[in-house]
C-alpha cells in the first residue's frame, strides 16, 4: 500500500496522544492496540524512507590525574 507523509504524521500524533482512532481522508480507523499502531508506523516509515535514530547521547567527563 502506498502511504503518505500525512498519514504517518497523523498516526504518530495519535500514538503520542494515546488515542487509538485516527482519521485519514475523511475515514476513521480504530486500531486494536498500541502495538498494532506501532507496527504500522514502522511499516510506513520503512516505505517512506523515514528513519528515527534511537541512539542516546551522553556527555563525557575526562579527569586529569
């Protein structure tokens, strides 16, 4: 299926709000679970070529002895 950036944005907004119902082009879709929504989000990201880095950056401190 061809996804659009708008669909991905709406799904991500719903996930962030904790809402399971998303409206696309005048139609509403209610997902069974957050797990289903995340799986679809990952599929959409892959198709659209979107990547999200999950890498955490931590500051480092050097001690001179």
